[in-house]
C-alpha cells in the first residue's frame, strides 16, 4: 500500500499569516510537529516566496503544493519558477470561477483550459490538480459535474475534499474510489452539525428553516461525523501522496489548537509515522 505524508493547508491559517507573517506561521507549525504545507491564501510575491523558502530550509518544512487561481494560470512561467524555487511538484486550483457556475459549457471550457495547462506543466515535472466543493455534485443529464470533469480529462488530477463531498450528498469513500490514481492530494476535514436554538421571535416569524439550513460546520478531525480511518485507508489505497488537513473556520478555537486536535486524531488512529 502506498504511504502518504500528513500536510497542513495554509488556508486554515490565513488570518495568522496576515498577522504573524509567513515565516512565523510555519515556525509555529514546526513546533506543533508538522513538516509539510500546502500554500493557499497567500500572494506569491518575491518577499513571500523568499519567506517560504527560508522557513522550508530552517524548519525542514516541505512546500508540498502551491495554489493558483484564474489569473495566476495566465502566467505558467511564474508558476513553474515558484515551484522550482520551493521544490514543489504540485499546483492546485481551488474552484471554478463564480461567474461560470451554473453553466456547464463554460465550466467545461475552464476544465479544458486546466487540462491544457496540466499538459504544459507536466513537461516541467509539475502536476496540476483541481479541488472540489459541493457545487460539482450538481447533475447534468444524470451525471455529476465532477464525474464529467474526470471523464473529460487525462492529465488533470483531483484534490478531493471529503467534507465538501459529504456536503454534496455523497459518500467520500465511494467517490475517492472513483478517482484511483488521480488523487495524489486528499483534503481531510471533518463534518459536523453545529448547535442550534431559536428565539421566541424566530419561532413566531417562522425563520427556523433558514437557520436550520446553515448549521453544518467544519470540524477538527475526529470531532465530526465522517469515517476518518476509512477515508484515510481508502485514500492510501487509491494513491494519495498527501493527506492535507484543512479547516475553513475554527469558530471559537485558535486555529493552531484545531490543527493540534486534528493531528492527535490521526496519531491516535496510527498515522503518526506520516508526519
């Protein structure tokens, strides 16, 4: 069975990076026992690339993957330069642009552009990956958009996010199995139903359903409803190289504390050797 490495998605720490800076953020991750990060929510300026490189060298922190949006993809030379400077072999695209959501033809045009970029980046030893949300579980002629994307591409990889798969109404384990060999990057985040209560005014005005529709929360690993061990084992069996911890919001917890909880959950399940 292929083994992977546990990694942290820096989107979890976007506010901390803005407050502490890139170098100090990675230093704190190093102190928590993490050795790999996926970069997101960070402008790849010369200064930030330099700080990432210095942190990588000082703390033995692998820069496993970088992120690129629609604008960044227009300059593949810059992406290649950043990857080579930081020793990164993966670039991931976070989502389809908002303006084309709901338009299958436009979405597929975007995916074809990604496939072209993936082919060009492959020549430089870099793999391009697409990260899903729940949006891609919209159906067209009975098929999920995500499956249409998979079937329409060969070079493009898929960074499956298990929380968003669950939020899209599917079983993460079942979906991961459909992407065997194309899921080097796997996003781990748990899924929980948050607390809810209603004021007398909300009850009287019948606003309860709006509130109930928005009680799904991101959770620390092991603190939600997902089969974490089953997901990790399936990911490893299907070729995952990086198990990437991400938590979009941590609510009342310090994000570093949330990452510590998630790390300990993976260690408890026997995956401490992947750190």
